[in-house]
C-alpha cells in the first residue's frame, strides 16, 4: 500500500491507494465539475440578461398609445428592439461565450475510465 500526499490549492489530503490513475481521475472530475458549474451559471446569467433586455424594451417602449409608436422597418420600435435586435445580440453573445469560456469535455473518455475501474 502506498500513501500519497496530494496538495490542492487550499487543502492537503492524504490518500491510501495503490492506483495513482484513480486519484488523478478524482482530481480531473473535480475540475470538470467546476467547469460545468461555471458554464451553467454563465448560461443562466445570459438567459436572465436576455429576459431583462426583452422585458424592459418591450414593455418600456411599448407602453404608449398605438398612434404614438415609432416604426423601424415597418415594425413597432418596441418589437424591433426587444425581439429582432435582442435575438441578434443574444446570438452573438452566446457565440462569444461558447468560443471564449466553454471547454470541450470528452465524456466518453470519462465513461470508459469508470468502466475500467469497475
């Protein structure tokens, strides 16, 4: 039996183990879990941003008499800014978020490692 000392950023843990690969997989799973949580929080934040954008512009600009509406490309100003422009902005924001912050995680590799372990 080997005693392995693994030092994380804030903690120091001692594991009794023969299989170093298993320890590395546990550490890797923590990193993957952190990345997935970060991606989920960013996605929810972007959705909340889009909802607030849509709500403020549609109800803020659309809270007038119909005769007082301004039109852009034949659409009411509130509809154009909240739905048309909002859709374009959110598509660009999602594209940038995925390219910059998201990481490609191979779940098949993780599944194979867990099968080997059993």
